C-alpha cells in the first residue's frame, strides 16, 4: 500500500519506518527542507539510533522517501497519517495551527483525486478536534464527504522517545477511533501484522484515551515526587518506599521514579491542554492544576539540597550534568534543565553544563552559560554537581571524576546513581527523596 506520513518528527518517522518494515511504500512529507534532506540521506533529524538504522535501510532500498511536496505526496497515497506537532500556546491551550495547515493541503489533494483515501489523525489533539476541526476542513477544501468519499480515523501514538522503533513495532495497544465502520475496519486491517491488543472506539474516545494515558503517567510521576519530598523531610529513603508501593499489582512499579519533574515534548503540554479543554467545557480540574504546580516546584528540590550542603550558592561553581529532558535522547523540549539553570543563575551560581547528546539543542535555549566538552571537564573545580538526566554514563561516575571537584558534592536529581558507590568514591550524596537525616 502507498502510505503518506505528514511530519518527519519522532512520530512521523517511527510510523513511516514501521510501515516500511511491514512492506509498504512510504513517503514522508514535511515542510522543513533540512529535515527532508536529512531523511533522504538516511539520517534522522534527532538521536534515536535503532530507528536511524532501519530508516537508512529503507531509504537505501527506495522503500521510504521524503519530500517537501506535501500535496503531491498525498495525491499519490492511499492512506495519509497526520503526524505534525501540537504544541502549547502560552496560555497552555493546544496549538492546532500546524494540524489545520496540514489538513488544508490534504484536502486539496483529496479534491483532485478520484480514488477513495483514508486520513488518519495521529497527532495528539484534545477531544472533539478530529470531528469538529479536522473533518470540516477536509470536507470544505476538498468538496468531498467524510465516510462516503474518504475515510477518517483517529489513531493516537503511545511511543516513548529513546525506544521509538520498538514501541512502534510492539505497541502496548493500538487504538483505532472512527465514526465510520469502513474506515475503522481498513485501518485495523493495515495494523493486522502488529500483534498488539487493538481497541476500536469512536473519534473522541480515541483522542481522550491519549490524554487520559499521558495525564496518568504525569500523575504517577508527581505522586512519586510528593512522596519523595515528604520522605526526605522525614529522613527516609523514598526508593525503598516507592519500590514497595510499586509491588502492589494495582499500582505497578513503572513511572514511580522521583526526580526533577516530567519534561519532554508531551507530558507537560498534554497536561496543560487537557486542563484547558476541561475548563473551556466548564470543568476546573484540580488534579491537573496540582500536576502543573508540583512539576513546576520540583527542580527547586535539587537546588535546596545543594544549598543544604554548600550554603549560599553565590559565586559557587555548579556543574549540571544532563540537559536533555531525560537520558538517552537529544530532545530538550520542556527539559527541567532550563528552570534548574535559571534558578541557579538567580542564586548567582556559576553554572557549567554538559550533556552527551543534547548540548547543541540546549545552547539554543540558554546561550549564556559555560559548557564543558566532557563530564570530567564539567566536574573539574566544581563546588557541587546536580544530575539532571539519567544518562547511563553518569551512573558510572567514580573516584576518578569526583576527585576533580573542589568539593565533591553530588545531588542526584534523577535517583540514577548508587548512593553507597558515590560515598565510597569519596563524594557526599544527596538525592531527591533521599533521607537527609543520614548525611
Ligand atoms: P515533531 O515536532 O518532532 O515533528 C513534527 C513535524 O511536522 C516537523 O518536522 C514539522 O516540520 C512537520 N510539519 C509541521 N507542519 C507541517 C505541515 N503543514 N506539513 C508537513 N509537515 C509539517 O513532532 P513529534 O514529536 O513527532 O509529535 C507529533 C505529534 O505526536 C504531537 O501531537 C505529539 O504530541 C504526538 N506524540 C509525540 C510523541 C513523541 O514521543 N515525540 C509520542 C506520542 C505522540
Ligand atoms: C511520554 C510517554 O511516556 C509516552 O507514552 C507518550 O507517547 C509520549 O510521552 C508522548 O505522548 O509524546 P516521553 O515524552 O518520551 O514519553 O518521555 P517519558 O519517558 O514518559 O518521560 C517523561 C518525563 O518524565 C522525563 O522528563 C522523565 O525524566 C520523567 N520521568 C519519567 C520521571 O521523572 N519519573 C519516572 O518514573 C518516569
């Protein structure tokens, strides 16, 4: 089948590579010339090595190609996946400008074609967007009718950055939402080779499943942060507490790791977008408001720990290790490193930072601090360090690296180091939710 993917981002490229691997002919259409060039040379515009290997293989065998000619790509395809970004406006409301723009181009191509096509909404959009915004634009600009002349589905994506390919090939579930039985059946057929649980719903339920999932993940993280913050003040190590909590099968062990809060391109914006949508419909969500508030305060926990160890941070050299929104990626969207560095600068600390992959992206957000070329250079002469992202290389830190510091004080903002190992290596260890009473 000929599949067109609109948007060469994480979701678009993971979806395109997944369908390519299933033997379909894939065209990825994007308005960003640099991204298109990168995809056509077999390189991803972001760091995701396993996905890149498969992309290169598909590009080399001409099974996947990228283009900036979005309309032409849509005209030629049987199924079109909309995978463009849906960021936050400053109010927290979802910005569906890119979705609307993509829909207009798709509609023009639908209008020109006499073959029935299927349009699949994969971008995360608040409930009612597909039937009250996407569908009217597609119908108006094509002169055709959804259900009769073209199919329309909502198919949310659940992948995590860092495991995009695996999550696309083996998703936890596939949700197909449609108000049109034929379209729903056709999309279910397309996904037949993927042996995951499949759920058929209406359009709005599919949209809501995505938000209900992401806000639940955000709730687990914020709950863990609250418990950890309390444990710290009670002189208890939150790790053993949360591990035991997670053993209850009704709770589960995943996403109970305390830290500096949830960052990334999705959890923060999706919490805000659902909260805004609920308030537009006259419902004020106290839970979602609390998630935003807890998340905003969390970077300060690590600064408080550092001050506890060092006193005033004025003039102190603070090394920040990890600038990506989590370890293993180069994405700095909504990274907690930004509020952390801003708070440190507000306390007149001298900040020096390092990340194995995300430094170039972070420099665009914060050009004014110093950056180190390696972990060792970042730690050299530092009065303390804060681990902001759980990169595997930070877990290996030992005597050799800590001995470079002027004062070997380690604040583990992601609870990714072994406290005993750090102490054996001669450094003082402070962690989010790690009992201060022991220090
Ligand atoms: P992204 O920002 O990485 O990529 C979006 C791409 O769409 C960009 O390359 C952009 O140039 C392109 N684009 C924008 N308007 C276009 C248009 N009119 N025509 C063609 N291309 C256009 O986005 P992403 O991270 O892949 O996220 C896409 C959607 O998927 C969002 O709604 C997001 O919430 C959701 N999502 C993302 C993830 C993730 O891990 N990143 C996971 C699940 C769901
Ligand atoms: C998240 C979801 O996990 C995906 O299922 C979803 O598809 C995606 O958002 C999306 O909609 O875009 P991702 O953004 O890749 O995926 O990031 P996560 O792995 O969920 O991590 C988000 C943030 O939470 C990171 O800053 C991470 O450090 C933090 N986190 C995660 C914790 O603080 N504690 C945890 O236990 C887990």
